[in-house]
């Protein structure tokens, strides 16, 4: 008899686990960026449309598959068809790639959290130079927050070719992050604005991908979570609840982010004006208080016409202050979390308190997502009789965490942030689109939509209405195909792939081409997971043919 499968203590625990997994750093650092890039509130139109036609249907599909098959991703898809085991394997590979680099974000959050107890905050001021005659030149050219991120946290190299050495402090934070994940895993299921932008196809495509990746579709985590449900669990209702809470969190996070953007832009603009006023006052021996923000432009015109020679000498040192330009600056990812937010925090009252609360929040979001990613790897391994018969669950979990932690040390090197960007940009994008496309086709056209509907009816006592059938059988697959074609064409049209490298002399990011070996790694990241699907199907076909050939004919 099959051994009893662990179950969630109650449906609410399952919902919280899904929410913890789905609501992650993408809600904080990507959704606000997309809103800013594609018309502010107008971006909500394509976003909500994609939530209805893509997010909720595919989330429900994965939860229903996991609850029906009661196995991890590999076993679930092999049950649907022996030829589809590669779909589950591809999900595990993608989750493994994600786990390799994602936990370094939690390591950085730990690093900032530990430094948040200092007064003043270490990223609030530039350090003195070696001669103690002024501030560090790199920090003055950039900013104190950028300097702390790129120099003190990452100690970043000038290019991806300069690997450098492992930074021991972030490495220790990474070990701590993996230790926290391991301890949590041991508890198992008991613990865990412009209107014309609407006509821009990229706005709709980015809305779709934001829904897609924010909910964590295709990684196998949702299937793993749902496999621990009672068969009678109402996963349809839970899919709707998780989708709506996830999207609501994204919208709320964008409101907070735009407030911080406005605060930062105003502060930087006023700081820029003060530097220009101080420069002109000292250069032309003006009376203190004479030059103000209100008469700055008039005085500049007067000085330029009256003292053209001297003004031309001062002009290269004068920054062009623009509030509109500051507001138009769009940042996402680590730049938003560790530079923009810290810029705002350092200027707040009781900045240490807000810093501790902010980075503790980042840790909670990151650890929650990591537990889901780790579950996507561990559930198929613990379900496998080959693995679980030789090793207990604690040993399997420990080995997975240890391997990921050791590999993750690459991201603590001086060039680690460049490799982080490679994994973040290319490890999952195309792979997940293909995985979820095959999942949808498998349920609707291999297993059979009517058969699957009968299974759900038998489990939950509820049938499928026309909405779910239409989305699964037609709308969602067509949308995924469109996204897949767009990404392929975008990569082809882009030409040589490039990355942003930190130039210490200029105190800013510069664009560089990826070297050939980095491009090879990108190709390997994309291909290694995708190729699991056809290779496992081919292997299954060959194995079956050989078995049929070895079977003696009947007498």
C-alpha cells in the first residue's frame, strides 16, 4: 500500500503557504517599475485583463493537477502521460536554477539588516578618502547609497571577466540564509499614466509576464503544495483568493514605491539646486542668501552675460537640476530595493527603525518564496522511491541546501552581481513559458479536459464552468504562444546581449557586451531545462520500443 501522504493541518495553512510563495520581491521591485514605464495607473488595465485570462486559470490548473495526482511535479505529469515526465523534470531544473541565485537576495537583506542598527546608517554618508582631506572620490561621483551597494556590499569588479575573490561577509550571510531555509524546510507542511500606452503591445506582454512570474507558475511549487491537500479541497476558490491577494499586494507596493520615488526625486532636486547655489555663490562672491531657487535661472542668465569667461569656467562643474528628470528615472530589481529605498530611508526620522523594518520585510518575502522554490525540488525527490529509500527527508533537504549554498558562493564574488543578473534574466523566462504551455496542452488534449473535469467533480463535488474551460482549452495556450514568439523575436532583434557594469571612475553604470563564455552560459541555462521535455519523451519512447521488442510472442 502507498504510504500515507502528509497533509496540511487545514486549508487556511495551504492558502497562506501559496500566498507566501506568490507574494515575493517581484511585487515590490518589478510591478512598480512596469507601472512607471507603461502609463502609471493605465498599466492596471492590461494587468487585470491578464490576471483574468492567464493568472487565475493557470494557477487553478496547477493546483488542481497537484491535488488530483497527489505527487510532485515529475510524478504528477508522468501520471498524466509517461511521455510527460520531462515537464516535471524541467520544472525541477528551473527551480534549482532559481534556488541557486535567489537566496543571495536574502543574504544581501541580512547584510543590510545587520548594518541597520548603526547610527548613522553606513549608507547615509560618504567615507573619507585615504588622506582624510575629503570624501571618497568614487562615492562623491555616485552617491552614498550607490557607493555602499556597489563598493561595500558587492565590492563589484569593473566587468564580468574580472571574477575577483569571494567576499567573506556576504558569503557568511548566504550561509545564514540557507540555514534559515533548511530549518524552515525541516518543519515540512506544518510550518510553512498615458492612455496611448494601452495600444503598446509591450505593455500587455509585460503585464502578462508579470502575472505569470509573480504567481510562480511552471516551477512545480504550486503542484507540490497542492499535492498535500485533501482531495475534497476547494482549490478553485483558493486559486482566486491567492491571485487577488497577490495582485492587491503589487498595487499596494506600487503606491508606497511611488511615494518614495517622489520623496527621493524632490530631495535630490533640492540637493542639486543647493549645490549649484553654493557653487555660484563661492565662485562669484555673492552675498549669502542672495541666490535662491526662485531666482536661480535669472541670476544664471545675468552672470553668463556679464561674466562670460568666468561663467564658462564654472559651467562644467554645474549640474543640470531637473525635477521632471528625477521623477522619470525608472529603476527595478536590486537597484530599487538596495539603492532607491535606502536613499529614502536615510533621510527619514528614526531612520534605523525604518531600515530594520524594511529589510525584515524583504527577508520575509524572500524566505517565503525560497521555501516554495525548495519545495518544488524536494517534493519530487522525496516522492521518488529510488532516493527516499536510501536517504531520509532531513538528509535530502540538507544536501539540496548545501549544494545550492556552495554554488551560490559564485554570486558573492566581485563579479557575482553580473552572474546574478544573468540567472535572473535568463534562467526561467523562456523555459517557464514552454513548460506551462505543455502543461496546459497536456491536461486539455492528452489527459482530456472532460476526463479532468470528471476527476474534479468526483474530488470536490463541483464541476467546471465555461470560463475555466475556455481559458484552459484556448485563450491561455494562445496567449503563451504569443509571449513565446515575442521573446524569441526580441532576443533575435536585440543582437548582441549586453549588461550594465559599474565604472568606479565615473561613479555610474556603463553598458558592455557579454563575453562569449557568458553567452554560452546563457544558452545553457535556457536549453538545459527546455531540452528535458523532448529528451525524456524520446527516452520513454525508446525504452517502450525496446521492451516491446524483448517481449516473447504469445503461444
